[in-house]
């Protein structure tokens, strides 16, 4: 069968597909332009796509024989699952394998913002490190503080486990409350969102992007946070109203932010990059060699099973 692979995979991984199928792969280390993507999907039976590709009605209409959409990633807000289901096309994703890498990045941002890691590095390189003094370059302590986790799924839990090592108090909010044994295991206390925002020193977001979570954190929510609190977002950019966040940071209504994702990726909201109290990363939550290898293998397995017409292991709509 004919397969489109929209993101470059290693030769080892792509050869697993090539054993039985004909592969057209984007060999650039960047996403396909929309026109090339639409031209590429025409006449294909399978696609291995990434979070940079919009898989919508227009895309699906060009491949009436499509048997499987295998996403290289855990987030699937870029795929119109309902449209795929109407056409009977299974959609798969790669849960679990990127939990630790993403939780690590959330924690890296917590530490980087509070201890001014990026600012300190920049100043030191530029020759600005001239003396040690008791009040020089002070940051905020992380250990012992309260971490508010919004979205206590796999990644939220992994962040909670890391926070336990920093003796942090953990409060969380999610669609569903954990059962008491899990709350005890994670030493996490459930709170309604607005109470969590009032109590937490750090608020870390771990929800998928849905109609309910779009702009979950806006002006009103930012106003509830402590003036010293730090917002961390490694989930999806549109969960935060970025213009409202810039305003809150500029006015000192919150202490800082660590962001790996943006509302209009890869664009940044006006004013964001000029702020000192933010650390900005280019959507690298899952970007470790180990994790990306596992994601690729998982996506390929899902693809191959789907091409055989069987139920793929990580299917969202079977
Ligand atoms: C995902 O998988 O959804 C991440 O955002 C990128 O790895």
C-alpha cells in the first residue's frame, strides 16, 4: 500500500514500513507546507502524521482509500477525529512513552523560572558576573512550595512524583477526582480550579486541548493567582489566553511563566519575548532521543496494524 510519512523518521524505523509498503516521506527536518501535504496524501492508504499537520475534511477528502491515520504524538487536537470516524478511519496516537520527558521539561521550567537560570546564563556569558553578594541575583525557592497541577493524567502524575522529591505540597484539579488511594500515593489534595489558583506557588498545566479547556486560563484566572506565582504550560498553547498572560506578566500580577507551547505556534504573542520573567522553549516536551525513538516505533506499529485492517493498539476511535 502507499503510505505518506509527513515527518522525517530514522532509516531504521522507516524500513519497518518499507518491508511491505511503498513510502513517500518528508525528508526535511521541518513540517510539510499545506500544499505539499495535500498533494502528498492524494491516493494514499496510510498516513503517519505529526502534530504539525492539520488533518481535516479537506485532507481526508483527498484520500478516499485511507485506512489508518497514525499520529506521531500524544496530543490529537490537530486531527478531526469525528470526520475520520465518519469515514471509518481509525486514528491512533502515542500515549505513555512521552510522559517522563514532558514531566522533566515541566520541572526544568519550574526551576529555570524560579532560579533565573536562563537570565543567569546570559549575564555570565556576557561578562556580567563580577562579584558574589548576599542579595545578588536572588530567585525563588522551589522546595517546600505548593504546586498546583491542572490535569492529573499520566503527565500530571509524573510531575507530582517529581515534586514529591522537592518536598512540595501538591494540590490538583482535573475533570475527575482521583480515588483516595491515588491521592494518598501522590500526596495530592483535590481543589476546585479557582481555589487551586489562589493557593499554588506554581501552576502547571497538563490538560489536552478541547473546547472545554481552550482559554481555561484567562484574565480572570490569572487575577486569582498570587503575585509571586509562576505559570507553567507544557500542554497546548491555546489552553492559556496568551494576550492575557502577557498583560498579567507585564503588570506584575503574577511572578513569571515557563512556556513550551504557544497559542499560535510557532508565533509568539506580542510582548512575550521582551519579558524577563519568562522562560520560552520551542515545544520540546517530548524531544529526547529515547522518547522520540519510542514514539516513532509506536506510531509505526499502530500504522502497520491499521493497514492490516485490525484494531491498532493505541486507537482513539475504534
Ligand atoms: C505531543 O505528542 O502531543 C507533544 O506535544 C509533542 O510530542
